[in-house]
């Protein structure tokens, strides 16, 4: 469905919507008089505090969405959130009040928005001023939205990235829009939406090359417990141990954390020479990507290694921790932060 309801006959852009929908007003855009059709909240931009067990990821990358118009096939809506700032979205020249909306696929607690202005030719100040960022759980935002923040007539510098830090919102949101608040052109090289993603690994099915004993079984690697000597250990005769988590479905990944042994036995060989793989095959010999690795330098004793994935657009179901040389391995906890 389009971002602003088809029931508003003849409205092809947000500017027209504001003019032909009596009773709908925005907190910072002049509109027809009368009471608002649904509440519109102004939210202060504040620093976000994450709960333990959650990380941030760009949840807008390669998601679906809509736009009021597109200049041509080289400046389509999807270019605004494809992970590439050398291109971007531009509305048509006749679109007087352009907007762009992204469907995140599910509601997220939001922490930060980044809008990257045009990085190439044609540095037009009017493209970088008079816009707002809206959030909603309705694809048709005339049914209600919050204004997260915006830029006024002062505008932004050429080839800049505008960052909006968001604080304690009243809810999680699925839809994000960049909306012009005055007539004029718009250009977005990249619109990044950083939402809170949680650890999706706990208690999922695990396969492994071996187990030392039932005390150090594969299930201990994702039981959300790092106390004592809890964790997975392969058998002593397992020359090149590995372990695979089945997340149940594909997830877009934000971060992976590997917690080393927290109890006894300071064994440097247990926390070096390993890699993290991702795949959509349970048999990873059919294909996988290497997300990151630790070499012979190893990790400190009783440490947590953090692998930031970044803007990874592909979703993966299987995550593996794999030894890259013949030696012992121990994992207290393997955490995978992502979202479907």
C-alpha cells in the first residue's frame, strides 16, 4: 500500500495531501484549520540508552518503501537506502513537496537517524533544508505519526551527514519518512535508521563437531549463562572443532559477540585462530561468508570479543564459529544480534 492513503483522491504528494485532507495537521507544518485527525507528537532528540543484550544496526538497508516521485531510473527511491552514498534518490522536478518513506519490516526501538546529503554534482542548498523525519506504525502516516526532528531554512552543509540522536520514544516504530516542509527539491544519498536489535541466538538449535561431556555440551553455548565455567568445549581429540547455530530463519545481522571462558583454565589456544561464518545452508561447504576472525594474537583471558557487522543487507540463518588451525576451542557464549 502507498505511504499516504489512496482514499485521498487526487493526492500524489504530501503537499497535496496536506491541502486536501481537512482536519489533518502537523505540529510543524501549516495546514487547514480544525482539530487534528490523530495525535501528532513532537519528540525531543536525546541520547539513547540501550538495555543489556541489545545493540544497534541500520535496519533501513534495502528495505521496501515508497516515494512521492522519482526523477528517473538513476535516482529511484531504493537508492536512498542501498548502502551506497555515491548515488541517491531525487524526486521529479515537478514534485513541489517531496517525501520518501521506508518500511522497516517490523517495529523497532529507534536510537539514531542519519541523512547523507548529495555527495556528487549539483550542490543545491535548497535540497538540504526544510525537512523533517517522521515515524509511525501506519503506512498511511495521515493516520498518525511522530516528528522525530528536522532541519529548518538554515539547511545543512554541502556533502554532509546529518545525525539525529533519538531518546525515549513512546513506542517502537515500523515506518520512517523524510518529508519536505516547504516547496523545493530534495535529494537523499542515504537514509540510515539505527534500531535496537536483540540477541536471537538463545536456546536455538546447535550443531557441533564434538562435546567434551554433558557438562560442556553444545547447548551451553547459547543458554544465556556465562557464570562459572559454563560453556561449550569440544572433545580432546577434535583436531579442528566447529559449532553452528541455527537461528530458525534468516536474520539481518548487526553484531556478534563471543564470550571466552570465564571460569577455570586460562588456555590461550582456546581463544585464538577462529572465524565466524554465515550461511543459508546447514552444510556450509555449499557456501558461506566469513564475517570476521581472530588470528594467532588471540583474545585476553575472560574477555568478550565483539564483531560489528555494519551494513549487512543479506539475511542469514546459520552462524558458525570455526577453528582455523588444529587446536582447542572453548566458547562460554555466542550471541547473535539481528532481526528477521
